[in-house]
C-alpha cells in the first residue's frame, strides 16, 4: 500500500505523522520505505539525526522530491509492504504526482476552521487525481488537537459528513512529538506506553483497515 500525507498548508504535521506511521508498521514487522517528497527534507534530517545518535534503522528513507514520483513510487512499493510519502507544502506538481501514486491520501489538519479552509486546494487536487485513479481513497486526519476542547469537537462534527471523511483516530498536541523529531526518535521509543504511542497505534490500525 502507498499512503501519501498531503496538505498545501505547511505546519500541519505531515512529517511527524509520516514518520510515526512508518515506524509503527515497522514495529509490526512490515517492510516500509518512507519517501521524503518535501524539498525541505525534514524526514531525511530526522534520519540523519537518528544515525548521529547511533540508533538502529527502523525503515528506509529516500529523498524523491520530483514530479516523476507517480512512476517511481510503485516501483519502490514492489519490494516492500508499505510506502509512506511525506508530501510537500505548496508544490502542486509534486502533490499531483504523489496522488497519482497513492492508494490512500491522508490530509492532516489541525482543529481550526482556518486549516479546513486552507485544505481546499488539496481537495481539488484529490478530485483531479480521481479522474485518472477513481479508486484513490482519502481521509482527513485531525492532528495536534486537544480532544476535549469545544473547537476540536466542532471541527470533527463538521467533517463527519464531509468528503473526504475524517478518521475516527486523532493525534493530540503533545511535546513528545517535538522531542522525538529533535532526537531522531519516535514517540514510542521515548514513552512506550504513553498516550502519544497509543494514538499512533490506533491511527495505524485504522489506516490498515481502510486499505483492506
């Protein structure tokens, strides 16, 4: 399966979710490659930091920030169980290529009306991609949210009947994700039984169910 995390808006947590999704699949014994399709190369930076810390490699990471991604990602997918694409912000040609490669597009959004509005261009690109790939699935992922706040509940309710729908699993606003990014680790390595780890496990399980 090829999963692409995409949103034209920056700062919504695409890289964090991509790394943790890949990491959880790797923990479950799956062969995973993460494609860093963001010219900023944040996932590659995380991998470099991990190497400096002399931590074991959990999954492969390659940089592929070019619009031939739709041809190259399926080739990579032949040798692994899952490919996770960390998509770019504000580079429409790369996003189109990622969508043409993907089986599932995840659109991370923070629980704010502004994030919902800012995702509009991404949703247009998904609809364009479905002309060529009608089987392409898509879901919103609520990220960096305090689940018990009124605005989080309101955004989740607003997206309940939306196309694409929102995943039942959401990811909280947690300092541990920043610590993980800084140290080349994953939340589960820092706090094996913590709430962030449980949220990532639930998210990964829900994504796997969609793919069946």
